[in-house]
């Protein structure tokens, strides 16, 4: 069956039996931000006003790149005191070794906890890709000896009969520069107007689109069958639903890439009204952000079971996030909670 770029066509995509049988999914946020592993304690998205104070005090460790760029605030101070004012975020690529990354142990734990699928962040907003991509200069082809962390993850999931989900962020701070950050205006003090990205010339826009498109198609063609693709931001039609379905006919996609998809994904707060159609309620098992933070406190297992129950009562899924350490190990308390 052929699918088109509209909501009705997407909704006509048949629901795979495996998806309806799943109750619990696992999210994994892992990347260069796992090296500094820092974010201050403040309010999550949706809990306080989203303004310059939130960005300067961003509680999400995976936003470390953006937080430091603001030029003040707890993450900036931590960065200057720990690594030095002139240490560029890209330098964490040389510090990230993933020396204890054992996706088999992850997959066995997730399977034993009752999960049906696992979603890995293949590239977050910082732009670092966890596979040796032919597109761009910020991925494991240049670092980690060309190691394919995505490929290792996919193989481990398959060996343990877990469905494979790949997260991809079209927004890319490394490519675009200063995306969603706020600037210090030295002449008038602090002025929290958003910085402009690189000059959006037609040439830059086309290069950016080709880079994004190339990486997405790589993920859809390198690893055999992919069960779920999880966009975190608009892909600006770098790829269309028709193209994705042609490469992966059975794949499920969320609604953040095109504005519509096979499911919606309310985040960190259970919806006040029942979503129309399929949904994944995603949340962090820690009280911090999505990436690993040295200062995290983990929620009790009873909380997780309660959130799972709420999602299932409306026919949805609960997807619980963990942020591994930079070396590839999971926090010990996470093993305890999952068991």
C-alpha cells in the first residue's frame, strides 16, 4: 500500500500486532552530554514559565551545549570551573570512550522488566551522531575509532526480542549554531533575544537539508528492519512519509517530524484529556532531565507502575527514560528500580 504526506494517509497505516501487545517502552538518552553530566535542579518543561531564566537554569543535562552557550548560569559556571572558559563542547568527543558499553546487559534488563521496545537517541540536538555517518563531521566516524554504537544497540535488541526504535533530532546546534540559545548583549547588559542561526542563505538551507536527509536515510537503510522512528522536531520534509514507508513499510513514526504520525507523545506530564488515537506517554525515571546527571534522584518503582497504569487505562504506552553514564553503564539504582 502506498502512503502519502497527509494525516488521513498516516492514520490508514495498519497497527502492527506487536505494538498493541506492548505496554512499556524504554527511552535511552546517551551522548557527549553524558561526559559533563551536569544540570542544575530547576523546573521541567511545562512546570515554570519558559523564558530566559529557564534556559539559563536548564535542568536537562542533554541541553548542556545550549546552556553553556548562554554565557551565564549554573551550567556555564560549572563548565568554566571544571573545563575552562575556552573548552569547546566538541572537545567532549575526545573524552567519551564508552568503554563499558554493553547493550546486551541493557537489553536483558529491559526485557526482564517487561519492556517491548527500546528507543535510542542516535543524535540529539547537540548534533553528535552515534554511528559512523557519511554526512557531517561530528559522529563516530571521526571519534571512538569509527565504532557504530547504534548498530551494537540494534543487534542487542534483536537478540533479546525487543523491538527497535531510533530517535533522531532534526534540530542540530552543531550544524546550525546557537539554535534556541540566548545571547548576552555587552552594550546594554543581558538581552535575552534568541540568537540567529547561521545565515540562512539558499546554499546553507540546501546543505542542511541534504545533511539531515542523508543521516535519516542512513538510519533507515543500514540496520535492517526498524520498528519505530522517533523525530524530536520538524524534519522540514527532508524526508517525506512516502519515502520513509518505501524504505521501512512496517515502521511506526511519531508526530513531531511532520506534525502528524502514527502516535502522539505527551512528555513529562500525563495529558488532561485522552489523546485521539495512539499515544506514548514519556517520562524520566529520574527527577532530572533525560541525559545522565550526577545529581539525579530516582523516582520509586511504585511511581513508575502508577504512571504505566494511567497510560494503559487510556490505551496508551508508558515509555520510561534512563540516561547512561559516559562509560556505558547504567546507574546502579536504575537496575534496582527496573528489577
